[in-house]
């Protein structure tokens, strides 16, 4: 069966570090769906490289600020579920890469897009081991019953999911609770 991403499911019994053809198809499909649901990336942003077997998944921005490298965890080299879930989360950060920690809004949307992607690939959602991710997901769900559509609207009005203040969010979404806007725009410190 082919899922809504155009990828054959169930997932193959191969390993991501050995089945690069399937991995490239998955990456292209997830990137395309992130653009469809959340809007196009900032101008000139380019996915440059994928690295497996890191300590934790994260995004690295090259010196020019335009090329991004996605580092996935050591689980992602042998497990398609981890590969897909982690890449989907990092894909949201690729839309408007920032150095350092992102906002609660951006981390929450990254988690929501990962959950959406997991569902479409038939993956049982992974438990959130980082409490800040769980909190960020809860915050974005309080802001909107449809977090991904909300994110696309925020990006269309403010240009990104991080890098603005609560007053900026409230100026574009006046019906939003002020405390919630403050939390959404604040930095989500997942790493020090």
C-alpha cells in the first residue's frame, strides 16, 4: 500500500544506513509535505546533508546561514521509525533555520509534524522523552485545534515560527491569549 506521502508501507526490513535509495525517497517526500502543509522555506535555504549516528537529532546551520545539515540519532541508522520521526521533526526547523534553541511554537509544530508523519507512515508515535517537547506540543494545541494550519498562517504573517516577540504574534492574531502568545514566542530550552 502507498501512503499519502507516496511511499510504500509497511516500511521495509532494511536499515536506513544501508538503503540509501529508500532513504532519499523518504526525505524528499517529508520535505515536500512540510512545504505543502507549512509553507516554503526561507529563500535560498537548502538541505545540504544528512548525518546518522549522532548523540541526538539536531539541525546545524553552515556558516553562510543558507545550507543546513540534519544530524539524526544513533537509532536512526538502523531503525526506519526513528529515522522518519526524527527527520520529520528536524524538517520543520529547516524551514527557517536558527542557531541555538527555537521557540515553543516552533518546537511544538516540529513535534506535531512528526506525529502527523508517524501516523501517515503507520508508526506508533514515539514517547516524548524531552519534557520541553511535550510541553511545546501542549502549548500549540491550546493555540489552535489545527496546529499545522496555524503554523502555516503564522509563517505567512510573521515569516517564521521563531524569532519574534509575543506582541508581534498578538498583532497578527489578536484573539490569542496574551499569556499563551508569550509562551509560544519564548525560547524552548531543549539544550543548553
